[in-house]
C-alpha cells in the first residue's frame, strides 16, 4: 500500500484478479527431409511455398520434402518450420559439402574462397566472374554470379580491406543468396576471372540415412532436435522415410516435448490390410524392431498421388504433409477439438488419387488397431477416413482428443507463469480457479467440451484439499482440472423399425 504524507485525494489502481488465458497456436507444421539447398540442421520458418522454394530449392529426385510441404499448404496449412538433413559422421557433423573455388591475386601469393551459400550439388551449377572496373581503387573488384550459364547476381565494388564498408565478406553475406566468401588473407584483390565454376558440392544422400540422421539427440541440432529451440511447432512429420525406428523416435520426441503430435506414413505400395497391420505391429514380413504405440502419434495409409510440377505428370508421395495440412485447415475452420477426417474436414482437395484403394472390409481390420485409412469415394473424392492415434490406451484413442489436451495444457501453462512466487493461500487459489474456469468456459461454448452445463463439461479445484499444509511447505500449489472432451462420432447408427399408423398418435 502506498504511504501518504499529506492530505489530498489519491487514486489507486487495483487488480481485478482476472488474468485471461489465451489459447496457444495448434497448427504450425514441422518437417524434416531432403532439400536441394538451404542450411542443414537449422529450423527455418516458412510461411508459404514460395518461401520454401527460395530457401530450400524446388522439386528434385532427392526426396519428398518439397512435395510434402506443398501438400501442407495446399491442404490448409499456413505456417511451418523446415529442417534439412543429410548423412552425419560419428561426431554429428553433416557430410554435405558446399561447392567452392579459390581465387588468387595476380601474383598467386594469397587467395579468397568463394563457395555456394549452402551445401549440396546444386552449387556446381554456379560459376564466378571477377571484374576490375577501369579507374577503380586497387582494393576493389566486382563479383558476378552465374547459374547454369545465366547471370544471377552482381555484387559490385567490394573491397579486400576489412575496414571498408564494402568489405567483401560482409557485403556478400548481406547481398547474395547464392554465395559466401572466406577471406584467406588477400593482400591485393583477386585476379580477373571469367565464368570459373564452383565444384565439389555434395548432398550426402548417396547412401541410406540412419534413423539418427532424422531424429538426432538432445543438443545435436540434427533432424527433429533442430526444433529444440522452437516453441511454436505443433504437427511433426518426416516424410522422407517409413523406417519405424524414425516414427518411434518422432513420437517419443513429441512426448518428451509435450506440445506437439507426430504424423507417420506407412510403407509405399502395401496392398493388403494385413500387411499394413503387420507394419504397424512389427509382425509377419515386418517383424523386428519396435511396433508403433504412442498417444503422441498417428499412422496413415496408403500413399497419395499429387500433380508433379517437375515432370508435368503425377507423383506418388507419403500422405503426412497433406494430412498435417488438413489438421491445420480444420483447426482454423472448426477448432483443434474437431477431427480432421470425414467428407468435409477430411477431404483432401489437392490429392488426385490414392496409391491403393482400400475398401470397407480392409478398414474393419485397420481402424480398431489405430491405423487411419485414406479412402477414395466416388462423387466425394479422396478423404481421411480415420481419426485414431496408434496408442493401445483407449483413453487416448482419438487424435483430436490428444491434440485438444495438448492445446489446453500448453495454454494454461503459458498463461499462469504469473503464479510463481505469489503468496500461496486462498486468494491465489480463488484466482486460479476463476481464470482457468473462464478459459474452459470458452472452450465449452466453442464445442470443444461436452456437457449440457458447465458442471458437466469441466471442473477446476484449487483449495485447502488440493493444497494441504505439506504441499504449501513444499512450495507447491496444486490445481486439479477435469474436462469432458468432444469425441468423434465414428459409428453413426440409425435404428429403424416398422410401426402401424395408430402408433404415430
């Protein structure tokens, strides 16, 4: 309370005790895969497919990443993060190498190295011309970058002098998307050169990558662990591989984070329901390794056909990118509590066909085991016809229930940091109950929770019962929250019987 030392009128502001909880985002994608170019082991924010093309290049035979990201945006996604990966050595160093060339000065006593801006064989298409303008200072030169023989960039009037505002290293860093420069101690500007090619770029994709190249470990910045510093991701996929060890690692990664969900692809060309089931359960011809069993992941089959801008024809790709886009699109139009499945929210507008046309009898085998089938229905199109996680725990059977809880938990966690170090007593308890209840009331009104009344939909308890003295003495405040989540109507049953006219009255 303020101290008043003289008579007068004073106005004080008092807190209402209401600190609204805002819902966190639910629809940011996260993809790991192979790209033509771009940084390796760095999570890059991508807000549209054009942004992906500028950073990571276009459609290539290197893998499915570009196709998956395009499908994500085509199906309703609006933002994602992308990590490029490749083979790594035992120390975790990427084996991809940038194309480069050393340029010497006229007397060849020192050099400057010009390299492609990121690793990969794409850099071998670059060549460099060094120009000396007539009358220019002796330290200045111009770099012209050509790609496949056509001029791409010109970085004018750069200097070998580190004190210059046009120092070659920093000027190229700021102005060029194609190249980088390493100064190896030039005493004078490099000699003129005409269309000298950069060479030696490698993608490090010649041999099969290990699961570790896609998943990584804590602190490694490899694969999924390149997302460790990104708080915003929600929907995770690795469309480059159907290795179950990668899927298991991806689901474990999401569970350890506690704020995202993994979308897994089955193998391409599996034509029978029994084979898909064996793939999920690690049985039969797919015996060995781990089965898929997690409340933080879902499995989709079969692969899908999309238009291929690289060839002008069709391309069969894993469905995870398109599925993640449907998650995001449904979140935007209906909410995270709505399953991205069915003839409306599950319809995949960018998909031309499915690789295998499973029928109802196939789905009867797969759906109870937590395998989501993408079906083609005449007159409707290609739709996601399943909404189950791969978990054997019936409490976490549905994808939308799992994702709803992720949303609720993270929203409440992020909005209640103000509680830390507050006096632990009835005033704090009442404030927590009031704020959390207000948030859950909004979710109930939006249809995320079920119940004819608030009491049926949720409860929030924070009082002397949840916080006895020993809990207070331990520096803890415990709030118990119960919610009744909305679950999908998987089996719509109409019971029809005959009746005579007299019964109608």
